[in-house]
């Protein structure tokens, strides 16, 4: 017989593996873990989940540049409705994420 904890642990996906889908003016806030760059996608792994963008997109270009050197830092990623700047990254003061 399994305990309740055993059943729950099998159903929980680690937060950084959950895919986040940002709409305009949605913001993801958490610790930036790493950037994974594949042939087709750029994936941002954060403590709150992961965000993907096509590798050729302006969002992927902005994220690759703006996230450089920020591993382990608390950040916020904001999806905007601006064609020139559709994604904004900001570094948070420690303890805010």
C-alpha cells in the first residue's frame, strides 16, 4: 500500500520543467537557472518554469543577450506588445523572487 505522499510525488513535475506560456503583459518571476539553445528553440529555465521561443525570433535574440552572466540571479521576464522590444528582462533585488 502506498502512502499519500508517494502518490503525490509521482504526479508533481519539477517547477523548472513546467512550460510557461506568456501572453502580452504576462511576467515570469524566479531564479534564472540556465539557457538551453537547440536547433529550433531557445529555452529559458527558471525556478518557476521554462519559457521557449523559436531560435530565429527576436525574443530569442534578446533573451540570449540579456541573460548572459545572470545564472543564479532572481529575474523577471516580461512579454510586451511592442514589435521592437517584445520581451524585457530585469534583474531583481535579492529576496524578491
